[in-house]
């Protein structure tokens, strides 16, 4: 029997709602990646895209944070991630309908997706250098140069899981367990500092002729060529660091950290050592501005 090409399209069954607008699929995919495909009935494709986007975001954070990978590779992965997201949005521009099960799944995935940034931060993250305390290695804003563009650096939170911190490492750490900082700043709020490890656990550190001595021996070939000095005597009433004469005493499981710009750095010379568990990561590279990007030493 010949098919009638002029036959009217089948009507939507009365128990089903008509398909919703295409743009809703894009909106849902913005909130939960690839959920617009699930809404359109392409469940397998939606799950595939969701897994791919999640893994790609994890790989991007890993490559950005790890010291072994150059900066350009991190930008390349980030660009691939953005392109993949845009392609996913285009594919999600489809009609579909949301049933009760779909809404329950969407709410569950939306809540789960809210926690993925915290997971990514445990793999690799960015940190904006606030001050000039680490100049010239890392640049921030100073009273003399308030117009400076602050460096954005990559931090590897996994750096010290399988190995111990080393002298010369630039690290980020939380001030939460450093009581002297809250006493001196009169603030209980914890923040994140970036400094360089100079003194190791169990050492006695002193400065002489701008150089660092650990247990009486000159530290060479590890620290940058900057002048290490004691705080000015006018600041003595603010100094709460553990000090024995000209020597700073570093306890076990603690580290003495300094800014490379020792003339303008609020560091262990004032408030003491940093506990090992306070470290939040190792600074591996500068990722912005572009003319300064590269590994840090």
C-alpha cells in the first residue's frame, strides 16, 4: 500500500507533555555538563560526554599544577577543555522533556558537580601573588608600585604526599595553626601565604654578610642570590619568632620560611616556623602574565 506523503504528523500522546525548547537543553548542560543530551533522550551519549568532560578537567588541573609539564601544555589542555565544552553545548541544543526521574537525577548530579572544584583544587590550582614579598621571583603589588600586575602561579597540592619539602622550594601554606600571625595581625581569619623554605627541621639558621648559614655551615647553590637580613631593630617588639641570639631555632616537623624580598617580607623572622601539616602545596610555575610565564626557581 502506497504511503501518503501528505499524512499529518502524529500528535503527542495526551499523557506526555510536548517537547521543551532547545535552549533549555543548553542551560541544563551549563549547570550539569551534557545533561541536555540526557534530557533529549540520548542517555548513553550524555553519560559519555559527562565522563569525558570530568576526566579532561582533572587532567588539565594535573598538567597545570605539575612541575614536569611546561606552561604551554597546560594552556593547550585548557583550550581543548573549552572547545569540548562548546561542542557539548551545541550538541545539547535539542528539544526534550524532563520527567520526575530526570529531575531527581539532575538535582543529584548538580550537587555532586558542586564538589568537583574542590577535587580539582586538590590536584592543581592557581594562586594570585598578593604582595612583593617574594620579588623578584614572584611579583605582587607593593606600596611603591601599586599598578603592578600580580603574578598568577600554579600550585601543586600533591607535591609533598610522597616526598618531603626541600630547602629552596617555594610553598603555599595556611596560617591557621600559626598563632603568632593572628596575634600580630589581630585577625583570627586564616589566609594563605607564599614563601620559600630556608630552614629545615632541627636546624639553627643565621645570616651573615647576606648569606644563610645552617648549623654553622654556609648554604650554597639552593637559594637565590638575594641578601638575607635580620629584621630592623625598630621592629623588635613585634618579633615573636623562636630565636637564640643571632640564630633562629627550627623545631622538628617545622620549617623556617622567608620571602626573597627580605627587606619587605612578613615571614618566619617575625612569627616563627611553619608546621609541616600547614603546607598546602608547592609553587611550580608562573602562568600569568604571559611575558613572565615559566618555571620558578
